[in-house]
C-alpha cells in the first residue's frame, strides 16, 4: 500500500502551535496521568482476577504443570480480555487531546 494512502484515524491538528514541547520526559502532568491510569487499570484487573474465583463455574488449576504447554485458566482468560480492552481504551484516551495527536 502506498504511503500516501495510509492515514491516522485521529488526523492531525488544524493549526500548528508555537508552544515548545517540554525538554524532559518527566513532566509532572504527563507522569501523573500515566500513573493514575496504571493504578486504575491494576485495580480493575485485581477486581476481575479475584471476582472470577467467586463464580460458581470456577475450577482451580491442578498442581500438574508442564513447562512449555499452555495452561488454560479462568484467571488468565479474564485478565487477557480485560487488559486488551484497557489497552484499546487507553490508546483512544491518550490520542483524543491536542498535545497527544
């Protein structure tokens, strides 16, 4: 596919700004939003991890573990689905505002 056809979903901002970007990656508002987002995501994952164990269909994994083989588990499936949803929602949240485009 030619490069000229590929476009971002969010598009570019309407006009350029004269604001100079921060000289450091450790900018307090950016770090605060990332840390708060990580805490919220970890709390949701902990909730779902513990909640799936209370469900009537839950069966714990046996003690036989063979390295290299996949181990199906309710916890792993729930965390996979929740973390994928969180990843997509975080990408959308951080691409909406003006500085992150």
